[in-house]
């Protein structure tokens, strides 16, 4: 294997260590260094497979300085394997910054895929998989969270979110308010682990369930898309025209586009761009 001066993006198991691919194990065994989001977490994985390599920590909010060190090692001809705490690096993970910097520096990047909690969850959710969007973790800030939910509430495709157990109840309540309580949902917890579980129901039913049941483990929330209505059959140009009419009524452009997005289902950014182009 020629792995000189190359970054390897290595997916690791999301729970069950038996899911680690032979190629993933071989890549870690042959790498000169292993860059990990949390070296303590990754050390347990390496110990299990009897892999002993120098480790580099790579985490937010220090991506820039950590990347600089890794880029130096790569430029010197070393190979570096990038792993996250679990699953695929760069997905809701600081690794994407390092990958971008490698491309900018002309350093080759190779992927060794593995499990991903979002894909595993949507596959087992029983909710439509034809079109879906990964939203990751919702913003913690109340205003930003409300804006994000308003932006995506009329999207017709399945939505996938990550959530920690101590925030789950609040998130389900916020989704109930933004999407409506009758939107169907699957909560997938502890995927590939001993206590793997999928709980299905409407958002209002799941809100009620977790008022009497303590959330445990890491969750992937899979929510069905919005049902198409007559309002959502408008064209993008019609959505932009609606925003223009709201602006004529005194609304600021940003607020007008936001209201038009909520009314028609088109992304606010697309409406804003079309209105701006017509100015």
C-alpha cells in the first residue's frame, strides 16, 4: 500500500466493533499518525484491534492550529488517518476543515467508508427514503433554532437530525410547534449497540411518551417531509412575486422572503436571490 503523504478519512464503527472493515483496520495499522477528535475515545478502538500508532488530537474550535501541524506532517511525506469518535469523519464533525486544507495544499485524500448513524437510521426508520436531507444538530440558540425549523418545515423530503438525550424533549416540543404534532417520526437510539431501539409515532405522541420516559443514549430523529398542498405547487417565480408584494406592503426584503418561503415551501435563499436579481 502506497500511503506516503496522504490523508485517509477512515470511518469507524458507530457502536458494534464488529462493523469495522478489514480495509479500515489495515489503513490504521499502516498510517504513520492517527488524528482523532477525542484521542481517549479512539484509543479504546485502537486497543481493541491492537493498533499502536502516534495520535494527534483534532477538535473544535482548534481546527486551524491542529490542521497546520497535520499538514506539516503530510508535507514531510507522512500518512495520516483521520477518525472521529464514531462513524464517518466530516459528517457533523470538524474533519471537513482538514480535508479542505489538504485539497488546497495539493495533498491527496482517500476515503475508507464505514457506518453512518444518519444513513443507518433512515434505512431502518420505515419513513420514505427516496429523498432526504441531513440537518445534523439543531442550533442551541433559541432564535437560530426557530429560524432553522421555520426554514425547513415545508420541505417535502424526509429530514434527519442528531440529538443528545438531555435535549431530546425540548427538540421534540420545538418540532411539534414548527412542523405540527401529526408529522410522523422515528426515533432511532443506540444504533448497532446492545440497546438499539426504534420508536415510531407522531411528534405529539413521542412528546407525550418522553414526558414519562427518560431519554437514554444518542438519538437520530427521522421526520417525514411536509405533505404537498396547493400552496406548495407554486413556481419559484411566483414565490418571489409574493415576496415582492410583501415588500410593497412595507416588509423588509429578508422578512418578506422568509414569509414567502414559509408560505410556498421554497428555500428562503432561492427566493431572496431571485428577488435580488430583479431589483
